[in-house]
């Protein structure tokens, strides 16, 4: 059992604690950090962990063996570097950073320290996505030619925090909330991207935003793709991979549809899992050397490289190439 500190106890940090504390057999929280002590006190008391207001206090706690970050996006890279310098494995909520250079800096710091780095892309662990990647890897689809996706949800209005409304923290409409999950999903099967062309249409800003984004891709492997996202629309997830021999479509957390030549269609339903606890357990395994974290450092950097290019494309209304 790893003793960990959680940094950031807002909506998502509290959600992580509720999914992990007393439920995971691999990691538990012994220290929490929040700038809003009074608001965080109830969950700290319920979880039985120490509460402080500074990352350095958590790093100085001799019980703390690893750190989980659930802090504003712009803080991630610097905090990862600080944790790595202390020699502690670190799990960071998505996005890893907002700039490719910062992602590379964070990954390099962890590599230099010889510690595990995990990133909170919990959709990777949905049974539907695990099966989709298995099917793609099996070669059953033949040559992969195209990938489509969509992810919308209502969280932007239901769980609003003032910092999430800052353009410097959450650029590109819903890209940091939902689009980043699709980027990770696409890169997990298509590899790095070479060009993006993105647009965002905003209908309303503020505490309950309304906007829609669409992104077209070309991968370095010459696969094409596109995805869309609508903030405030009811939750919907779809990732569809097309090959010249068939296609596989992940719908929501548990459903997969296979389509093969001759009109053959097969639907599969898988048991639901707690994807947040599953990703934290995977991080614990990486931190103790049992197995590598399922998302590689290269994929982490490729995701942020594509993210940064998408934001640039939205701002310029022009396609952007990725080195």
C-alpha cells in the first residue's frame, strides 16, 4: 500500500478521494493540500488524512511516498518538476500541461529522477476503450485509415470553478475538459499527429458556457480523423476506428460495435469499472515497479503537442503542422 498526498481538493480532487480512499488496495491518501482549508476539512476528516495548504508541507511529510495532482492546469508542469526533485512518483490530472515544451520538461524531470509519471486520462481504462485498442492491435481491421470521435458532457456548468473560466487555464472551449480525452484516445491507436485544423463556436461564456468545437487531423502515419465536442450537451462518447477490412466503435463506457465485410455486425457489452480507481491503481503499480503506466511518456507529450496545435489553429483559423 502506497501512502500518497493529494494536491488540490476541489471538485475533481474530492472525486478522486471518494473513489480511492478505503477502496483501493494499492494506494491511500495520508496528506491533502488545499488553499481552501475550511472547504476541504470535511473530506479530510472523513478520509482520515492530514490537511495543509502547501505542496512543500506534503513533500516534507515522511509518510508521503507519492503525489497525486488535481490542481489548475497551468500549475502542473512546475509541480511535477518539484515532486520529481523530491524523488516521489507523481500522478497528474489531465491535461499534463498546456504547452508541449512544459510536457517535455515534466517528462524529462521524472525520467532524470527515475520515478513513475501517470496522467489522469481515465477514459483509457473504460472497458469499451480497452476492447477497441485490443481489436485494433489484433489486426482484424486491416489497414487503419480513419478515426472519428465525439465527447460531450454537462460538467462545465454543473461543476464550475472560477479558474476554469480563464482563457489561460481552459483555452479552446471544452478542449481541457473533454477534447483532451479524445486526443489521448486517438493517439493511443493512431500515434502522433502531423497536422490539425480546428474551430470553436461560442454561444455563451461564463458560469454555464455554451460552445462547440470541431477538429480535423492528419496523423504522421497518414491516417485521417476528426472529432467534435459540445459543452453542456448531455454526456455522449464515441470513438470509431475504420480499417479496410472492418471497423470498431466504442460507445460510452461499456459498449463496442464491430463491423466486418459482408454486413456482419457484432455488439459487445462489458461490465462497468471504476475508471478513476483503476487508473490510480495502475499508477501505484508503476510507482512500485510492478508494471509501466499504460500511457507512455511519448504519448503524453504527443497529446499535449496536438492540444497546443489545436489551440493555435482555433486562434488563427488556419491549419497547424506539428513537428
